[in-house]
């Protein structure tokens, strides 16, 4: 087993927040991908099989997984299915041989960002990683917003929606049978939980949550 972690010293610290997980049983492929990923300034981890990746990685933290389809123990296809079943925010990029195109296309329809054929093109890998970083950031933000929203009490969820409708504090107090002062406190708490300092920021959060909820239905 080879599990290697590397974090370069960079001025762009944001890249360190999005590790690239290279999961392939061929050391030559792992090392080639690692060399390229390092040159881009991203942190990376090397995994020789999917079992160890699943056992040691926080699947709820943003990141990108470069996944070989043909691996022992757990195949790349099965790994993708497990990541989806666990609602992981890690973006998936498939590495394939010439005989695996049909499987890769199928996985593209089920959440995989891209598939790259061996030998891997540096330009295509760069583009795939950039798209995957955007995806993992978006999915992580969506899950965080929903986590915060779902932790609100039922009454605060009602208040959340009334705030978005532009209802006054007095009207909210009457609707929820609470004091105006309590409404003010709850409004402040909701704004703080979503890191909003202005109503325009709150409305942006509201519409994001509304879209996520509607897409679930």
C-alpha cells in the first residue's frame, strides 16, 4: 500500500483546501499524475486502492478524486457508486483504458465530472481539475447551507421564509405568536448562522436553499 500526502508551500493558500486524491493501483500512473498536480500547486494524496481511500478520507470535505476504473478489491465504478451513495462532495474524474469507454460514459450520467483516457493529456487533466474544483466547492456550499437550514427550529424556519417575503417584524411576531423583540433576536441569529451582514446576502442564500429544495423534489 502506498498512501503519500504532500502539500507544497504556495502563496495561493486556497489550493491547499482542495486536495487531489489520485487513486490508481499502477505506481507509474500515480506518480505521473502527482508530478503534474504538484506543478499546479495543489496538495495531493496517493492511494493504491479504493479501500484505503474510503477508510481514511473525509468524504464531506471538498476535494477531487482521480479514479482508475480497473483496480483490485473495489473497482473505480464501484467507488463512484459508493461516493454517490454517501453523498460525498468530492468531485470524481475517471481514468480509463481504451476498453472502458462505455462504462465511463455511463458514469458521466451519474455524477462523474469527466473521464480521461490513458495516456493522460496534461491539458485535459488541467481542464478537468478546474471544472472539478468548481463542482466540489459548489456541492460543499450547498450541503453546508442545507445543514445550517435543517438545524434551525421549525419556528425559525418559518421566520426564515417570512424574512425572505419581506414581512415586517411586527407582522412576523403576530404570525408566529411571539414578541417583536424575539423576532429581532431570531433574525439576528439567522443572519449570523448564514454569515450574512446584509439583506441582499440573505436573499442570495434564501434562493440557493430554495433551488436546492426544489431540485430534491
